């Protein structure tokens, strides 16, 4: 059996990428995955449609004339919004903005001062010298110049422990060569990035909002820095407390005030992967024939959509079918807020208590948590050393591990299911998540 959906033609903004061909202008046909079809129909499609319905109603209530959906999580959101807005005669301009943490942060480095180090030297599940320097998109020769300047002679692909990473960061902050690269990269990136944002209307005198998955809201902050305009943001969830200096942050499912007991059952890594777009990451912008266009990552060793294509096409076709044929938007925002009470229990079935079939199906999806996307790993897989999932050993691994890169535990509850572990293990994992949330 096959499922098809005719996606409406989406603006390419001058991007010429094979990854866009079938998703931006024609019929998509793919053998469906029955587990994904069932999960999407019962869980993800209703959740995503309600989220987009909420975004559209909030935008209408705020008097916004335009909404930007941020790449890449916003790709399926943008396509859903077009369907829901058309069905409900909502008069609002919808646009898709090509961007990434890498493309926007690098453009803003010169305006961030000391804060730039926070983005360039931030932690992650996997941290090596090469990964840190790749956030500036330095090539082999440029990285070697930095290594020589700071006296680093070890393997750049070796994962650093917490103390080694702290020492490496300290050396970089003092390095004249590294700091010169920060200045030059920012200078090279900023004019084209601001040119693209201006071209797409973010500097217009019109009331607009941005929509994305969320988590810490850093993209909204950087957009404010680059445009000089406070932003109005709509997000699925926010872990961090928003800074009002960068505009208004609105969260659909959870924010900093939501109980960690609820939020600890949600997995943002799985959510992001399920929102993958068919094109590569935006790494920068360039001007071509008078038009600013996004430059997409050409290295397909990690393209979430291509690596997870069979599952994601099944899922996204079904989401679009659901939006077109079954979804009914609520009459006002309060009705959607009332329905939100059912969202956590609904997502629990996939994210917190996955059965073995769901864990096997979705655990194989590949994900990268780093802005450079220099590596990727499956969301979940069976592990022999199950102690890695328990609180004390996991703390020890986080602070002490160094050497060869170990697969991160991106989706802990899926990993537990695949490793044959149940309630006690899940309680340990949840305690880890709660402590992480409290630390934030």
C-alpha cells in the first residue's frame, strides 16, 4: 500500500537543492510504515495541528499580519499552517525563513561581546576540539593555526572530559588567533545575513511573529540583535526563562513555570527529529544576481530527512492528510488551552512509555545536538552497559568520560525500552531529567 500527498508549492527563495525537489513541488509516494502511520494518526498529527492552530489564533488575536516559520523544525509547521489558515479563511501571510543557530549566531558574534563565547564554547552530548572549532566553520589549516597558538598537540577527534574541556575553552578565550577568527567570521557573515533578513521582510514596519519548536529561545535573541527589532515568538515549549529585552516569548505546551514532573516526560530531541525538513542545514547566506539566498550544507553525511526518509515521509504525509481532512480548529485560544491538558498524556505514549515497536522504529532516527552537525547518532539503541542509564554512573560519565566518542543517550526512555528495562530504570532517567530541568 502507498500513501500520497500533494504538497503545495513552497517558496524556495532561490535555493537549488536536490533535497527539496520532491517535497517542494509535487506528489510524494512512499511505502508507508504501519507503526509510524498509527503513531502519527493517534498522537503526533493531533498534537502538531493543535499547536499550529494555537499559533494562528494567537497571531490573529495579536493583530499580526505575517508569520515566519524558522528552518528546519518549522518546515512541517509552515506547511500545516498553510492548510489550516486556508481552511479557516485566516488572513495572514505565512513565510518560511531559512536559518540555523550556526548561520545566525556567526553573523551576530561581533555584536555579542563576551557572550559570543557562550555560544561558541557551549557544552553538548559529545565534545571534541574539532567540534568546538567547527562552530566557527574553520577548515583544517585554520584549526591547526589555532592548535599551534594554544599549544594543543592531542587528537582533535578525542572526546574531552569536563575538566579537559574547561581547560581547552580557557586556552581558546586567550588565543589571539582564535579571537581574530571570531572577528573575521562575524564580519564575513553579518552583511549577507542581515541582507537576507531584510529581503525577507524582517525589517519591515509590519507586525509579524516567528514560530519554532523553541527550547531556550536563542534564535529570537539573535534575530533581535541582527534586526534591531524585538521579536514576537511562538514556541512548542520553552525550558529557559525568556529575556524580555528580546521581545515576547509565548509557549504552547510548557515553559519555566510548568512542573518538572510533567516536562521530564517530554523529549525535545525526538520532537525535533520528527520535524525534520527535506533540505540541509543553513550554514550561511550569499548574494547572487542581486538576491540573497541561503547556503545549505552540502555534506549529506548528516541530513536528518534523508537518513530518516522512509519514516518521515510516512509521518508528514499523514500529518498533512489529517490537517486537510480531520482537523477542526477551536473557536478561540481558551478552547485550545483547555485541550492542552490532554497533550502530555498523549505524548507520554510515545516519548515516556514507548513500547518495543515504537522504540525500535523511532530509536533508529538519527539526530545531532551540535550547531555544527559534525556528527549524528541514533536517538536510541540497545546498550549492554545498562548502568549508563542510572543516575550516579551517568553523572560520573558526564563529568569524567574522555577518549573515544561514546553514543549519547538522546532519547533515554526509548533506550530503556530497547534495553529491556522498565519502571525502575525509567524512574532513574526521570530523576536525571528533573535535576537537569531544575539546573536550568
